[in-house]
């Protein structure tokens, strides 16, 4: 008779492990041996047979396209498609050749490096790359497995493989999937009535305290070495074999690309958690070649898709867990924020490729906007910075003024959603922006276009300091100069601080560069 193993949803980390376990078993086509209930999971113990192969097969198949192995093969195939001599190859494609040589030094390619002739590696020919491609195909599964595992440095307490998956969450020195499965099979057949300890996670009785929780990185402390963290210097923290296996599956529950991971704790039901996180994974892995920094895009697309399907979030807020730089970060997306994201779909899609360069770093504006939404922050400081950069270093800006208007639209929804502003005229931003554009045209007609940068700085300084008097004085001087009437929209700017900033920044956006074509660098149509 088959033994049944029943697991119930718990905290975010345990739930991520459950989602990962389901992903692995569904990928292995578990069929009827896997039953998902509303808040629990039931599996046959027979599914643990050969589970180690199922575990690694999942990671290899899901992440193959974003691993180093695939990039190495692409560069080799590029070289093989060339019709050039050896001298030209080593001269014109030295960057590709250097990349391949560097990656072959990684531990995952040790077997390959031991086979290839060292003298041919110094000045490789197309024949060499042809043989190398064959060797890579023969070792494909083992190489990808090692790349997915990575390497966790026990001493430094950090991952040493930036593009790996598993070592971000699990101490790979303690990763032994088959041993864990064997322990489960023994455990479910044991008489546990006389066991003195309880599992730290599920409360089931356990026999002894062994490895504790130190196999999970960046979460728990080393219970064997940090005894000062527990009562009376004696640790009673331990997990049963079943919970240990669930936590080993956490990396399969997260979506991790280029060292960044994300998991959404949809705890309304296990099915919804699996479906939602797999949608995120599908979106992120689909778009990895477009822009590797867009870790939020899969989440936003998943929210919008479910919103389009009529799925509502009134019952519970959404907990988003992000992994980055060896740390977990948490955000609670309220129902209001989810509505803001859903209602801003078109504006968000328009700024996906926008960015700017600051010193030697490039920042993606889409991610900066989403990050502020997640943290319940408005976008005024970001808008101010973008306008300053557009005035001072336009060559480092990959966004247009029209896209800044998109950001202002999103910010208006944030301010209204957070209750900082009452529902306002939807054309307020458009009218203020048009006023800035027409004032710019008047200055241009008078041959005074060069004065606009200095005037824009004064407006921005007034907006940053919240000085309405300075803003209005500068505005009146501008309209006196061109002998035009001040537009009525600026009367609304005096009503409250948030409308003042919204109208003011929209006005300066029009003043800085005026109406533009949507097809400028940094955005979509």
C-alpha cells in the first residue's frame, strides 16, 4: 500500500517550497499521485523514488536558456557560421573567443577542459570549435546541472556563482536530495511516539537534533555554532525530513534570473500560488533576452492578466518576496496598489525600455517606478531627477518628455489611490504640459530660446522646495515677457501641494522640450 504524505500551507518560505515541490513533480508528470487541495498538498511516497533526477531535471529544463552554457554555444555557433581564415577569426572575433575560453575555466566545464588539446585552445580554429560543440552537447546535462547548483562559500556566507539558481537559497555544501528522500521513507514508517523533540516547522515529532536550519542561506543562523542565539546555549531547533525536503525545493518556487529572485505569496489557495508564480516565471524567462534587469515585468504582467480575467484581490493583500544581493526584501501590495498597477498598464508598458546613466551605472526607469509603487512612495523625486538630467546631460537620457508625462500619469493615480489627492480633472496634466509647450514656442518666436534652461531650473527649484510664491513669480514674469495671459490651469495649482507639484512638473516637462514624437529613444509606441 502506498503511503501518503500530506503537507499544509504555512509561512511564505514554506509556501515557496510547496510551490517548488509541485513544480518539480508536475514537470516529472506525477499525474494522480499528486493531489492539490485548497490549502494542502498530498503526494504518494512513490514519487520520492528517483526524486533527485526529477529535482535537477526541472532546473535544467526551465533555466537552460539563461545559463552560461547556452551563451557559450551561441558564440561557438556564430563562429562556425563564418567563412573566414584562422587569422581573421582570432583578430575580429577575439572578444567571443575570450568569452568562451574564460567560461571553460569554470568548474562546470572541468571535464571538457581536461579533454581539449591545450595547444589548440591558445589559437583555436573553426575545426576546434566544431569538436568543442560536440563535447558540450555530450556533457550538456551535467554542465547545466552544475551551473544551476552553483557554489555557496561556507566561509564568506555568500554565493560564488552570480548566474546560478540553487546556491542563492540553499547551502550547496549541504545539498543532498536523495539522502533527504531516503530519510523521509524511513521516517514515515517509524514509530515516532517516543521521540522527544518537535519539528521547528510542522511540529511533528523527531528523534534528535542534527543539522538544524543552517542549510538555508540568508534566513536562519547556524544552530550548531551560534549557541548564544538559543535559550541556555542548548539548541532544540531541528526539522523533520519531510520539511527539509520542502525547503530544499524553495529555489524551484522562486523565479531567479541573473542573481535576482522573486516569489509572490498568494496564500488564498495552493493552486493560485502555483499558477500565479508560474505565470511570473513564464514571463521573465520569455523576456530575459530583451532586458535582463526587468525583474518586475513578469509580476506586473501576471497581475494584469489575472485582472483581465476578472480575478479580484479584495480578500487579501499580496506579499511579494524579492531576493537580491544575498538579501530577502518584502513588500505588501495592497488592493489599492494592485488597482494602480492594473490601471497603469499602458503607461507602464510605454516606459519599459526607458533609462538613464548615472556615473558609470545604468538605471532602468520602469524598475525604479515599480519599486516606488511597491514601497508606497510617490514619483515626484524621480520625476525631478529625470528633468534635471534632461536639462544637464541629455546624451545620457534614454527617455522622451512624452514618456515623462506617462510617469506623471502613473504618479497621479498613486496620489489619488493613497488618498493624498482627491479625484482630479483627468486632463490636468495634458493642459499643464500644453501650456509649457506653447510658452516655449513663444520664447522661440522671440529668439529667446536660450533663456528657457535657466527659467526651467528656477521652476524646478521652486517645485523641489514647495515654494509656490517663487513658482508663480517666475510664471508671471514669463507670461509678461511674451505678453500672454496666464492659463487658468495654474489656479488649480494653488489649491493644494500635490496638485501644485503635478501641474508644475507637467508644465516644466512641456517647457523643456515641447511636444515630441513617441518613437524617440527609450520607449515603445
